[in-house]
C-alpha cells in the first residue's frame, strides 16, 4: 500500500478515521471526506502531525456532484486513485410499522446510493490501476435485524451491488471487498435515526464490550492487501451468518431475543 492513493468516505470519525490512520501509517496517501468541515479538519491535522499524507474534502456522499468533485480533487492532489473505501454510513432504530418512510429513504441514500455515486466517480481510475473497491457493509447485510429496517435493507442492497461489481470486473483484475464488521465501538449508534428522523443520542448497547474501531480497521487493511472477497468480523457475526444460512428459523428467534435485550428496545 506504500504510495497508493486511498479515498475513505465518512473518514472524520469511527472506523473511517481508524482506516485513515492504518493505511496512512503504512505509506498510503489518504483522502477523507465528510460533511462537517471542522471535524474533517481536526482529523487531517491530527493525522498530519503523525506523519501521514492526508487531504480532507468536505463532501456529501448523497450528492452526485460532490462525489465527482471528490474524484477530481483526488486526481489533482495525487494524480491517481487506487483504493476507494465506501465507509460513510448511518443507522436507524425503530419498528417499520412506526417509522416515517423518509427515514428509510435517508438511510438508503447514504448507505446505498452514496456508495454507487462514489464508486461510479472513482471506478475509471481504479480500473486503470487494478485497484480496490471496498464496501463497509454489516452483518445486517446478511441477516435482517429487527428495528433496523432501513439499515438492513441498505446493507443487503450494498452486498448485492458489490457482488455484481466484482463479477463484472473479474477479468479486469479489480479487487472488490465486502467488509462486514459485527458490532463495533463507534458513534454510529449515537447518530442513528429514530422513527421520526431525530438522532438517537445514546447507544443502546455496551460499546466497551465491542471490537474497537482500530482493530476493525486493521482487519480491513489486511483483507485489502490480501485482496479478499469477503470479510466477516467477530465471533458473533460469523456465527450469525452461518446459522442464518443453515438454520434460518432458529436464527429468527435467536436474533429477536438478542435485539430485545437492548436498552429501550423497540421489540419486547
């Protein structure tokens, strides 16, 4: 990864920030995007002080124009694009029957269409360089989670898109990685949308017991270097994917029981 140009969407916090540091420490040139300019600049300054070559671009993944500008600015800054990590994402937490449909649309716009827009903008350069497209999906993209309608739907759609892309580019030697963290300590649950679109505020889960963003980023780095097809993280995540494939009826009950134990769970 030395000298490779790596774009990370949603790179100003959580897994995205951790990815910027992991790739940057190994000699990659980093571009991170985010909607909040001050958060973005803070990360750029922090990582620059650690000797990492990094540029921040304020951009909204739901905007086609912003994604095209992101790719153009990457080319102006570094002259190439080797890796795109589609990390920007948002979650939600509410029963479908109670959820404003605009909430589901917002989640889909960020988690799914944002990936399409960014990938479309960067793909010509990545194809030329036989590089990598990485999608940060989720266990929720293999197994639907109650109370996470929009999130699960967006990740299932993302998994399908990445599978199609991988197959279409098979003979062009472009690497496509579907990375599926399990529950990882980050701020995604604090920013998760409730049924009316307001931010959840507090995580309903015990963040301190989860895999750290830094450990997650290291696994994704290794999988990118090895050009792996799929990465499923955590023992719970691997077990959930396995059981859902072979014992789906049992998994329905197990997942229901686990999710019902969350603080203020929408299911009881």
